[in-house]
């Protein structure tokens, strides 16, 4: 599968699947609490399965605010 990491710079990696999102993040050594994983426009849960031919994005969640 093609994985696009946007944490903090764009980086592409290839991994063999199928994997759950949780397993994917473990292999990438990415903290699941700080990211969102998407396949196209679909946000994926930690138990979602990512197939070998999928392309997913790992996007760092950024919070902030203003008043």
C-alpha cells in the first residue's frame, strides 16, 4: 500500500498489507493519538483494515484556537 505521511513534511512509503490502521501506525512508529488516517475522503478508525492496493494519508492533527 502507498502511505503518504504528512507529519510534518510530505513523505511517501510503501508497506505490504492488509493491515489494520493500528498496525500501520505501529509499523511507522507514529503515535495514534496525534494523527488522522484517511483513505480518500474516508476517515479510518484504528480497527479499519487497509488493503495492499490502498493509498492512505496519515495527517498530523493540529489544534489551536483563538478568541
